[in-house]
C-alpha cells in the first residue's frame, strides 16, 4: 500500500501543477482582462470590441497600413491621422479615453492632460513598463533604465543621474564640438567637389553616434562605432518582432502559433546580434578591468561606462543591502539603453529640425542671425547656448510637431485613483503624445503649422501639454544632454551652410519605434562663403 501511495505522489503533484497552470492561463488570458474591461465599462470607458486572444491588433495594423500606403502630397505637418489612425478613429467614436486591446493586454488611451499630469507626477512609482514592453525590448536594451520599474528603476536612475548634470554635463560639449567639426568638414569637402544634395539624416545619425560613443566609451570610441552599427540592425529586427503577438507564460502552450519563439533564421539573427553587441561591450569592460588590476589606472574612467564600473566596485555592498545589485549584465544593458536613446532620438530631432528650417527659409535666416549675434565668429560654447532663444524655440516646435515617440506607455502596478477614474492593477495607460502635440483645442488653429513663436510668449512645461521627454520623476534623464547637443550642432551647421529642401524630398513620416522620415531628408547645401 505504501509503495502504491509513493508511486501516486508524482502523479498528484503533476495534476496539481497542471491545474495551477491551467488556472493561471485562464486568469491571465480571460478572467483578469475581462474583470478590468467590466470595471472600466462601469465607469463609462468603452472601446472597440476585441477578438479572442488577438484583441484589436488586426484593426490597428490594417488602419496603419492603409494610412501609410501612400506618401503625403506635400510637406504637411498634419500627421496624426497618418501615424495614429486607430487613435483618430476610436477617439471620434469613444471620446478622450477609451479601451483597446493589444492581444490580451487591455490598454486605456488617455488624452486628458490634467489626468496625464497626475499620472506622470503623482504615480511615478506605481506605474511603469509592462511585461509585454519588457519582452519586446529584452534582446535590444534589456533591463536598462528605460525598461526598469520600482526600486530597480530608482537605484539605476540614482547611479546614472550624475552623468547628466552640472559640470559633467558641460564637459561633454568639447566632444560635441569636435565631432561636429569633422562632419562639417566632410560636408564642406563634398560641396567643394561639386555635390549639392545631401541626405542629412545619415549625417546626423553618424554624428550623434560618434558623440555618444565618446561620451559612453571615450578611449574605446572605435569599438563604440561598431556597437552602434549592430545596435541599429538589432533595433530594426526587434521592431519587426514586436509586431508578433506575445503572451505572458505562453512559451510552451502557444509556441506553435507565435513565431517570436521559433528557432528561425530571423530569431537566430536577433540573438546573434545581441551576442555580438555584448561581446564588444565585454571587451571594453575587460580592458578597463585589466588596467585597474595591473595598476595602470586607479579607476575605470570618467565616461559613463567608467562611472558605472566604479559604482559596481565601490557600492555593491551598500546596493545589495537595499536589494539591488549592479552587475555586468545590467551595465551592458545600461550602455545599450543610453547608446540607443543618446543617438537615435537626437539624430531624429536634428533631422526633422533641418527639414523644417530648409522648408522655412525665413526662420533659417532668423536663427542664423541670432547665432552670428551671440557667438560672432567663434564656436558655440556652453555659455552661449542659453542666449540662443530663437534656436531654442525652433527646436521645441520641431519636438512638438515630430516628437521622437508617438505614445508614452505606463502600466498600473496597483489600483490607483486618477481623476474621476479608478484604474485597476494591470491596466496599461497609453498617452498619445503626437495627438496631444497636434491638438487644436490645446494649441490653436495653427496647430499643424510650423510656428516657433508659440514658444516665445508662454513657457513650455509638462503642464502645458508639451511632453517630448515625458514628465515627472520618470522623465528622460538625458534631455539636457540632447538639448545641449542639438543646439551646438545646429548652431555650427547654420553658421557654415545655407540649406533648402530638395526637389527629391518625399514627405512620408513613419513609425519604427520612433518617428522617422521614410526616405530620409534630402537638402541642397551651399557653403555660406559662396552665398551672396
């Protein structure tokens, strides 16, 4: 009898595990989402009817495909219907707040600015990145600051924040100037050789990658450029992968249906690129460690990587006591995060701003005159930048019309009260930044026009519906770095060249994680020495 009972124990355990697994799956895919939907419906928040498992994904994909199938006929900044057609369709039907479904994840789209401010400022520790977002970026930027939540986010932010303030921030200006000089000289050489048309986006992408390479890796700059190329490819592949539906806990039950988990060439390529990036990072890290161990250096360096390695060496005992440990994998994830955020968003800001100035020559002349007045014939310095008020207005208007990200997502980690709504744990809130930046109600009838003057009379702030860098405690840690970089590069470019939009430019913004020009931005460049 005893032997029979002992033989039954594994079977009983297997049955119990199967029941638990079945209940967890039922709760994840049906019970919890339906509970959230019913609760929001009781509060008057409705939305399009979801399909089982896939939600509203097909509708969104169809709407976006239709809206971006053709290029825009001319330069027109009314792009919300093109890039967020599902938002336009559903907000007309259901109002400023509505529920839609990304697979089995319910999302509330929220464009009420007072509630958004409350969410971003009051509930920064009770809302963050969802499991699906983290899964979508795990092979790209991993568990870096951008994807961290709660206590881990706080600790990571605390570690890297000193790199983006005060004298350390100002110290980056020299690298920005030197890298920009090289780019301008390259442009000058090509102009002198007879070339007149340039795809300025390529130049801005390479330039910002050079700058962040020096900022992050300093003496390992050349390896930093190799990392940049691989990360660019990895971003493109991960953006494609995010189109596949991914279900929590579904690796085994839904393996057949969802290609993200297939050992295909596509997925193997993603993992291979990730490994290449991390191998290059480890080579840089190991060379720093070797220098310290053999006594060549007393620290790991003054750049961002060195700062994190020093922190890992000096403070891990204290951090571990707080339940947080800075390890090599997390340092590599932070490097990837800042490399992506540090060059991608700034490159796009510069590219869109050049497009706007190229197609608005009167503003180009105003900014050029201001740079001449403030800087004279000298290279812009950190002290000059606060005085470039017109340039600052132009950059802000560019960020308003073409913010790097179209939406800002947050998931509630516990029940919270937001305005008149009870937001249940597990509900993702998606803030349509692009739509808010293009709201006629908030910005006036000229909302889709390039008008930097709107930033002259009233100061901008997250409370004034302007959020290209998010808002609240979880805002973009590198925004001061990005603004300083953009001002230096644009001031130097505009003092050396005049530029007009090329006849070959085709206005076709698209979203690939960020808002990009589909075909780049072609401009005619002319050295100012030859302009009369």
